[in-house]
């Protein structure tokens, strides 16, 4: 009897279509050097239908409401239509408010992918639409730092205390660890 339920569950899971974003951001993070006027973020819509996207930048990592009032960046355009099978560029501009000049400052770049309403011939009796939010880290990097990204990696101190691995980064650059082995 359990096998019958397991098979029913597996068939149900694999017959549903998966939700995915129509619009893909090229890159895994955004680095904004302080000496640049504008930084571009490339978007690509690989689907056969257009998509509406909304972009914003937040200071904190809260998953709740948008907190865009206190960030020193503007995005142009903040909301746009990305045509089917095409690319689009968003431009991020630093507005000049004071940020720390001795270390990187972390922000979060958000992109909300809003799918189009299904056409009448595609519509079933009921359907569900999902919006997908992508979130990337945005690093504001001052231009007068006395060290490089390579320095930050080489000066990182690793210490194993029993079963706990401690990592100390003495530099003021944010280090992302993608894989440890």
C-alpha cells in the first residue's frame, strides 16, 4: 500500500511544470567601483514571450517590504518590459551620498520578474502565475583602498578549533566563498 502512495506522489511531483524566471541576470554579483559614473547590469529574456521586470536596491537583507529610501543609488529604468528572446541593460548610478571609504559597503540588487497574463487560447479553467525575485549582492568599492581583492584572499586566516572552522578576514573587502574542500 505504501508503494502505491509513493508512486502516486512521485508521478504528481514530476508531472507538474516547474516555475522558473523568464529573465536571467548575467552575473552573480554587482561590483560598483567608486570612480565609475554608471555600472550596467545585463538582463536576458530567453523565453518566447515578453516579461515585465522591476529592479531596486536595498541596504539590508530583509525579506519583507522594499527598503529603498536610504540607498545612494538609482536604477534606470526601475521598471521595464524585456521583449522575447532579447537583452536589456539596466544602469545603476551612484547618487553621491557619503559611504565608508576604508572598506566595501554591501547592498542588495533585486529584480522582480513579472510574467505576462496568459493568452485566451493558453488559459485553462484555472492557472497560477508566479513572480520570481532574484537577489544579488551589490558591493560599493571605494577607489582609494590600499589593498586589492587578491590581497584579501591571501591574507585570510583559517583556524580549525575542534570541529569548528573559523575564518578571519583582516582586510575590509567582502570575500565570497563559493566552494570549500
